[in-house]
């Protein structure tokens, strides 16, 4: 179905009409003519964001180490065209981290991705470094000192855990978690900017995950849907080739990065859609974690000597100390993936998978966090083949 839209800023009502030469596909497979009236009240009302305070950025502007291109890059990533700040007013890290040049933050994918948005929201002075080779390349950038930090998506509230990124943390033991960011996802319908004529959108393209998040809205719009590997690269392709009949589902950052118009915001079916990011660093990094808040969460990885059967013993070690286990995740142990256990009668053996467990721990506020957790980990070592503290850190929740 071809979607004809009139997007004029002075109009109170915008009419989306379905023509006879197409159809709206529904779950039942039926086709029907659809007329949709969208008023301004139905659109998500933009929430007020803190305004840009130039006093906070004088030190960056005066730094002799920054050239014009880099300053323009920071501006594009950190601010929208009307000077509304994309960043939180208070950074997750303060103090020595912001003395001098911006912190270099590696992230997976192209410019315009949600990982880039996570990077610039977590650090007020940020030189976001795209790593197109996948998440592994972001880890390598951090290990080679090409970056000071890396942002790692590990979980989405709708799609669950990103298992591969937990595996990467196991394969890169020298890196530590120094922060956590909870980022609300705002899926936007992006298109080539208006040229004064009525736009006839025919299709929408994006990553399969984003398309699934916006399924009901897309059915209502009646657009053809096409899945691509990367939403940010799709936004760049549409912008560079001026494809005016195709929209992209992506972030506002992608729209600003590639000069696309935000036709509609928050088109996702579930408004609570949130992604959890971890901030990684090398322990030897000269730029230390100087958060104003003390680390309230500890992530630990461990594998049990007697296998999964002893998991209840591990959890009881934390329970008796009133340490909350806020999350537990398991990954196959690749070095020794199988365990053979002989039956008690000496007969045949049973084969079980071996696992590595990730546990997020929070100590009671009345206790010394590091002391209670350290004592629990000392006891955990007695029943584990290995225990590794992946990081102790604070959490920053972005309210958009």
C-alpha cells in the first residue's frame, strides 16, 4: 500500500490515506482499505530536556589539542539543532575524567546507532569512536588504548540478553565494568527532508529487531516492510541517495547525523523499551572511574566445582549476608564444556553441560558494600573452580 502523507508544520491534522492499489496486511491475512487520521495529540509529546550550558564546555573549546573537525564532531553528537542537550546535566563520571580532551568511547556499529547515543549520554565530553567490525573491534580498541572506554549493550527489556557480549567479557578478562547505563529506546520514523511537495512513502526499512518493536504501528501505516542488517547504514543510504519514498526506523541521533527528518517519534509498540549498556575500561587506564556515587553493584563470574547442582549453595552464600542477587545469567563453559558424572552404583556415567554464571550483586545499604561482598566471594571460592570480579560500579538511568 502506498502511504501518502502531508506533513505541514502549521496543520493541526494530518491525513494518511490508503489507496486502492495496495493493501494492509493483517495477522489474519485479510486485506482492507484503511483511512487513518493522525492528530498532533496522538503523537508523542517531546519531553523537556536540559538546555545547553556553554560554561560547562569552555575548557573543551579552549583546548589546543582539539581541531575544528573534532569540535564539530562533538557538537553533532551532543546537541540537536535547537541547542537542546542530548546529554544528562550531571555526568556519570566527573572530576579528573573531564580535565582536558574528551574521553574516547568505542562503540559497535556506524554513527547514528543507539550505541553512539549511549556513549554521548554517559559522558558529557565524549569523542565517540565507531567500530564497524562488530563488538569485538570495540574491545580491541579499548585493549590497544585507542579508546578510554567502551559501551557494551547486554540486555533489552523486550528481546532479552545479548549472549555474545557476555562471552566477549569472558574472552577479555583484562577489561572491567566501571558503569551501567539504562537507556530508553526511542524508535523514530526517519525520511528525507520535505521539499514542499506531498510525500508518498511506500516502504520502511530497518533492523529486524526495530521492525519487530514497531510491528503494530507499521501495520496501521500499511507500509511495505524490508529488513536490513543495520539501521544506521540504512539511514545513511536513504539520505545519500535521496530516496524519498522510503522511511527508516532509527534513532534521533541517526536522523541528525545524516540529515533526515523525524516524521514521527516513539513509534514502538511498548513505550517501556529500554536497553542496558555496560561501560568498560582497562584497570590500568589513567582515566579512573571518579563517579560522584560509590559503586553500588558488583558483577561476578564464577564456575562451580560440582557443576550446576551446587548453584543453590552459591546463592545461599549471598542470601545469608542479605546481598541481593539482582540478575543471574549462564553461559556454556567453552574450555571444558562437558562433565561426566558416574552413577553411585558404579554403573554408566551421565553427561552434563558446564556453565559459567554471571551474577549482579547489591549489598545491603547499612553494611560496608565492599566488605560484605568480599567475604561472600571468599566463601564462594571454596566451591568454585574460578571466581572473577568483572566490575564494581554505579548505575545511571536516563529519563527521556
